């Protein structure tokens, strides 16, 4: 069977969701379950990407390595979190997936859950050890991501798990800088309510107040200074 089925074909079966054929191939030669394609992705990576819960569970029951990274250092958990696959995220975590693994951009699964407003996934990650203050290669935290997108409920979740409001990224921006720049009014107000500083300057020597458009900066100042 191994001679007639390539690694690429097995990965493709996992992606398109042909569970019956995939099962036949892998049960005939279990080593195929962990083979990688040209992108160093395993069948588990592809099943996570496409959201095929049955295939993911089958592979996990076989005991495949769940923390293998592809050529961009994405783990199956990165892929499932980014794609919004809640049930798969839950299954991966239950099998010991590393919640703080980082990819080539320095991002964890929580970074993607925060930027894409995957609330339930972010909650699972945080409850299983994900660090809300971990920074990527641009020194951005998940809170930076959520603030830039105006994902208010996600911001509340991160703050409830001790996310720091005043970490600065590689440009000197805090989450509040980004919220103000993108005109995310409710996000900015929430951050200020949780002690985000309106006075920190970024590398362009601008505070969040100076970035805020219209009269919004004055609103934030009144919230802080009365």
C-alpha cells in the first residue's frame, strides 16, 4: 500500500475529507499517518485546516505526534485556532498540544484567536496555559491584535486573564495606540478603564491621544483626568 500511495496523496485525502479511503491507507501502513508533504505538513495539519473532526480524532487515537511543525513552524493547533475549529482545538489540547508554541512570525495560537475574534477558542487556550502577554517578532501581544481589530469581547477576556495593557510593540505602540489609530472606540474605552496609559509615546513620539481622531482623544482624557 505504501508503494501505491504517496505522502502527498495521504495529505490530500485528509484535506478533502475522504475518511474511508484515508482509513484504509493508514490501517494498511500506519507510518503514513505521520508522513509529511512538500510543506512538511502531516495529514493532521490538513485535517485541522479543513475542519474534518472525524479524521482528526482518528489520527489522534492512533497516537500521531500533535506538535509537529510545518515549514513555517505552524503546529496543528495554530492551524485549528486560526481556522476557528473549536472542537478540534479542544481535542488537540486534550491530547497535550502546546498552547504557547510559536511559528515563524513568533505568533502563538492565541495571537490568531485574538485577531480573528475566536472567543471560545481563546478561552480554551487561556484556560490551558496560553500566555496572554507573549510577544511575536513584532513584539505584539494578543491584546495588540484584538485591539487593532476592535474585538471588544476578546479584549475583555484577555484582560480577565491578566493581559497587560501597556506593553509596547516594536514601533512603540501599545494596544491603546492601535485601537485609537483604527478608530475602535469601544475597545479604546475598555482599555482605558483597565489602566491603559494615554500618555505613553510610541517611536514617532505620539501618544494615543495624539493618534485619536476627531474629538475622541478628549473623551479619553476626560475618562482619565475627569
